[in-house]
């Protein structure tokens, strides 16, 4: 019944309600990114202990964004947030070369989870902190995170600077397109599988 009402509201308002999970290692810039989208201003955040939940509207998507802390002890709880997720935004500190392998490992753990695979969630990776020296470019980040080895998932890697908002809306444009196509596919009985 709830799904029916939600779809009726989507049809009436033209907005799609989507649950977005915002993950990444600690200090990657997740919370700064969230509040840059929400408030259109830079908010330098303290490390997230637990989670933040905010509503962000972008084009035809009304997103409920769950920003979950990235400290090692909190990462063990990430799997409790997977159910019902329409898309994953994974934020990587492009300057922290010592932890890229750790980020890759955590991302692949998420993507190999049965619940995540069943929902076929879209995956938007923000290669964050592109304004800093020695930042890994998005094209190189694709290789470092082994994104091409991700089976049957829609993914995209976008360079970003969360503190200024640079690159964030380009990433959300991709996410909007993928989620809108997926919604149309469900309504029309056909679905398209995208792979970048």
C-alpha cells in the first residue's frame, strides 16, 4: 500500500523519492559534500559519529540522503543501511594515496553485498578534493578502485571539490538520468542496463 501511495505521489508531483546512501572512509568529505548540496555553502564538519539524514531536492529527484560515518568501527554497521537504497554515493579523498586500497576494498565489500546487488543500485563515486596538489584524477581513480570489474551495476566517477561544490552537480546530473531511466523502465516494463 505504501509503495502504491508513493508512486501516486511521484506521478502527481513529478518528483521521484529516492533513498541515497552516502559512504566513504573517514575524512573523505562526505558530510561537507552533503551540506554543500543541501545549503549551497561550505560547512566544515566534525567527524560523523553515527549518521546524518537530510532531504535534498535536485531536478526530478527528492533524495533522502543518509550520510553514515566512515570510521573503522562505524563501517561495520554500514550493511544495516543497505536495504531500500536506490543509489550509493561513495566519496574518496583523492589526495590520500595511502588509503586508496582501503577505499577500494570497502567499496567492493559494499557492492558484493547481496542486498545491494538485488537492488542494482546506481553507484556514483566522487573523487573528492581535486583542488589539492597530487589529487588522483577521476580517470585514474576508476583504475585504482577497479570500477570496471564491478559486475552489472551502473557506475560513474566524478571529480569534485565538496567545499566549493565543484563537480557535485555534474555527478547529480548523471544520477538523475540513471534513476529517471530506471523509473521509466519499471513503469514501462522494460529496463536498460547502463555501464560506463
